[in-house]
């Protein structure tokens, strides 16, 4: 079902989730590299329109401790709410189950065996995404909420990775934003999933996006921000030919 809504840029933020510079899963890292140039163009267009961009590369705040955008997030005054900021797990009161293969992580490569050991290799956001002094950097749910409150932001566009995990679960992700009462959309051409289903990555990704649409929030494509084309992974385009 399609419907149309107009959001004022001054009441809208984009939260960029975990677009890290590296990942222990080689194909997951490669898809971030592939998606980042298009995402950067979208962020530039959004910034020009006055949309607040919040970069949220989890576990990388040390790297940004001197950045103006990081200091901006830390300086936003505390906004009180009764909603807890936490990792928001699967919520059986609200959402139907995701199949086992869409839940199971470890590696999203098209290989019979996982590509390598599961460990944290990321140190920053991918540098392809430019961070402006007008932007903010935070991986803390309360801080992100403080920023949104300071700017009277009602609408949140979530993009980044991974759809089935951090995009839904982080304390600045989709579930949290829904619990906080924000108007949330997922930018569905600028996300990727992390699940274990060799040979069927993109159908799994689409199933997860369908799950988000069904139980959590509507989706948009990035052309509604830029007025230009949306993004598709080369491998996905090849599959659909
Ligand atoms: Zn892998």
C-alpha cells in the first residue's frame, strides 16, 4: 500500500545506523562500501534541505571525541521521558516471528561456511559518508533523543545496517523511535540485512523489510529525499534480470 506524506525538513532527522568502516563478514563490509556513495549523496541533499543528520556508528565514539558533530550531540540538553533507552529485542506483543534463517547471523556471505571469526573490527563510520559540523554523532539513545527534542523533531528516517539487528534494535533504532512516539520510516534502498542464508541474501533482505513494514513502520526510497534515482546493489539487480 502506498500513501503520501509531506514532512517539513526542520521537523525531520535522518539516523544513520552502524555504517562502519569494516566488518568481520566480508560480504557485509563490501555491501556497505557499495551503498555508501549513494547514501552520501542522499545525506548531502537532506542536509541542504535542513534535515538534521545523526551519524550513529556504534562503539566508535572515541574516534570522534574531538569532532564538532560529536560535541553537538553531547551538548543537547537532557530531554526526560519515561521510555527506557536500551537494546530493544524482538517484541512478541507487537511483531510476528522472523524465520530462523532470517534471525541467524554470523556471516551473510554466499558461501557454505562462514567467512571468518565473529569479532569487532570496526573503528569508525565509513569515510565515504562526510560528516558536516551541522550534523551530530552519537551512539547513545538518550543523546539522540535529546537532539531530537532540542530541535522539535517529530519525524525520523532510519537508514544503515543491519536491517534485522541494529536498525531495529539499537536504542536509536526503529523499535526505540516507535516507542518514543516518533513518526518513523525506514529508507529501504539504503539498508542491508545480516542473516545466514547462502544464495538467497536479497530475498531475505526483502523479507525482513516486509517484516518492518508489517509490524513497525512504513518505508520510503531515497529518491523521495533527492528527487533522483534510488539505490540497488549490483548483485540484486543482476538477480532480478
Ligand atoms: Zn561473511
